């Protein structure tokens, strides 16, 4: 079965500056593109949705799409189910094997850590060993 990873946009791919778009986070492009080029479906998910004109033109998914394309970040879909899902699902939450988000418990550990945790998950299903092996003094440092 094809791998599907859902990646939050604000605070994860880019620095959180909503409604503006922040700078690309270190290693985000490299890691996401590595997964995409290996055949993984990358679903970018975001609360930016074209529905609040008070937030301005950068608050919509078209701005996200433009930013990703201008910066060479590869992805499959934005806020939509990946074509490879094993069943048809009509729900607001996208289906994925893994969800990467800056709002997880403990905060965003950085893309180098995420890369190792995802590799561990797909190797043997145990992403937690990455926490145990990672240098605890750097685990949740800001990038």
C-alpha cells in the first residue's frame, strides 16, 4: 500500500505568521521532497481555506499552492484526500499514515528529528525509539 503523510502548513512547513506566509522552515523542503520522490503521497493540510476575506489574499489555499510551487516543495494535494487512500472517504480530516503538525504534544521537534522518526515508523512501526535515541538537549529546540 502507498505511504501517505499529511503535513500541516503554518508552523510546520513555514514559520507561523498567519495570515501572512512565514519563511520556509530549515530542512522542510529537503525532507518533504525526499518523501515525495520516494513515492509517498504528501497531503498538505491547512486551515487556510478561502472563506475569510478579512484575513486577506494570503489566507487561502491558492497562496499556499503558489508558495509551495515557487519554493520547489513537492506535494500531492492540499486539503484533499490523496488518490491512493484505500477507501473513499468524504470527511473534513484527510486520511494519512502519519500527521506532522507543530501543534502536537511537545511542540514541533524540527525536520531532522521528523525525518528520523518517519524512517523508524516505516521501518518497524516504532517511531518512539527515535525519541529515546535523539539527543534530549536538542529534542524540542526551536529551529
